[in-house]
């Protein structure tokens, strides 16, 4: 298989081989493709987790509006009770 690379990627491959980290351009490309495969797998796992989280939200039922004033009042009451204990 022959591939064409943009100049900056071709230079990167040559630099990696010249550094001694890889013995050939093929080794560099194999490593790059392994990393791409790993990244794709991780993205797939993240997407599946996100899909499950969205489904949990959908399954949790109808959304209800928040009463911000009531939430603040409960928070203030909890804070006051905590401060009175100390």
C-alpha cells in the first residue's frame, strides 16, 4: 500500500525514524494507526456513556419547573440550622 502525506506529516515521519525511535516509516504509521484506533474506541465509549445518561434523563419522567425562591429558602434554612448548631 502506498500513501501520500502532506509535507509536514512526511517530515514528522522522517524525523521519528531519524530519531531512532522507529526503524521505518511503516513502524511510525503502524503506531499512528494504533493510536487512532484507541482514540476511536475511547470516543465510542464516551458516546455510549453519554447516550445512556441522556436515556436516564428521558426515562426519569416529565421535567418540572424549578422554584428558585423555594430552593433558596430551603438552602438558607439549612445554613441557619447548621450555624445555630455551632
